[in-house]
C-alpha cells in the first residue's frame, strides 16, 4: 500500500506539475489543493491580499477530509507553509509524508508571473509566501527536493522515496 503524500512549497515551486507526475507514476489519485479554496480566498489572493490563518482554516479542514477519504493513499498538492498546517494534515492520516519543493524567491516570482494568465495567484503574494514559510527540514517524513530540477528527475526521486520508505513516521 502506498502512503499519502503532500507536495508542498511556496507558490510557483511546481507543486501541481510534480503532484500530477507522481500521481501518474504511482496510480494514486491527485487532489489539487488550490481547487478547494473558497471563492473568497481566491478573490483575496487574486487581489494580492495574503490569506490569514482564519482564511486557511476551512481550506485545511477540507484538505484533511480529502486525505481521510482516500485511505489507500493520495497525492495532495498544498502549500503547507506553516508547521501547524502540516501537523493538522498529519493528524488526518497516519504516516503522511511531505515533499518540500525548495526554490528561490526570484525563480518563484518568474514562474508565478509566467502563469498569471491562467492562475488566480498574484505575484504580489510571492514575498509573503517566503515570509510565512516555516522550513520543514528536520520534521519526520519530509523529503526536500530542488524545485528547479527537471520534472522527470523529481518524479523518479519522489516515487523511489515513497517505495523505499514504507514504514510509518
């Protein structure tokens, strides 16, 4: 049985692309975290207004429900920027693992700007993402990857990590 995994990091790191690739490679269903934001949250982010913990509360509740509704495993894309958010997601499913897509500010800004025509997230929020990020290095069940590496390489690295580390965390 595969474990559930969260592909996490700041906006523009490539969560959706890697999540889709890992989903295809493992056969696990993909849950795109952005699809579960409320209309109010999407509006705020589109206007460049950072979300508060209160704004994220309902979103995290929904993502926890998504994790629980996939007992056979799921690939979830979610920024999971704060340790408290990750702890909450871990409570929803035993053995939850995280892939932290590390990226620099300039690269993230470039990527978010390049997708501006197709995504609600404003480039004005990228700085806030880095300010909010609590580095998950050292937390159990976390693999850090270089978000600038080729997608195929990242997919193989993550899939191998999942297959080789089946023990609960």
